[in-house]
C-alpha cells in the first residue's frame, strides 16, 4: 500500500526541509531521489525507484478538501506577536509560526504542526502571507502615527 498518495499525505515541515536540502541540486535526479528516500522512506531499502515515483505522483495530486485547522491571526494583533511572526517567517522558522497561528477546531486540543500536510501547510502560509501584508501596512501606519506624536511633543 502506498505511503504517499496525495499532498495531504506529505508532511509540510518535512517537505520544506527536503526542499531546502535539494535547492542547490535541482538538476541532479539521483541526489533528489536519495533525499526522497532518506527523508520520506528512511527504513526502506528495496523498490526505491517505485517509492520515488510514488512520491512524485503524490506531489502532483492535490484533491480539494476542507482544511483541518483553524487559522487564528488574533494573536498577531499584539505588536510583540506580530514582530515574532514576522521574524519566524524571515528566519524560516515555520514550525514556530504555525504553532502561533494554527489552532484546532476542538477546544483545548493542541495542533501537532509536524502532522500538517503539504496541501494544508501551503494554504495556511498563503493565507498568512496575504494577511500579514495587510497587517504590515496597518502596523506601519500605526508606527508612523506614533513617531509623529513623539516628534510633535
């Protein structure tokens, strides 16, 4: 049975790590295949070509489904959290960023960010980036107003 059938089966954070590791070797299929096996099939030693093909097919499949998580940008209304989120984004600490903005639909249940799928992770980050651009504009306007008040005193 296939371990990875669609993007919903591939862990988002693990895929980001994989993407970083192969970035400088994007033209080397042997290196990429080795990284796929190392990161996504660590204990498999036979049928490697089939596993790499399975993974490749899963990357191309992204069936529509409801996202399993609630994206909560309310914490970003506090300046400290907003700055932390911006820092996490720029330093590529996506695990911390996801912990800050992703909540479970079930009250008092923590989200295991390691289990967020590639499809869900891309949607969450897309929403965050879109929202953070708006928030940055508002934050900059607020900052300019505060600086203006300080100068006028």
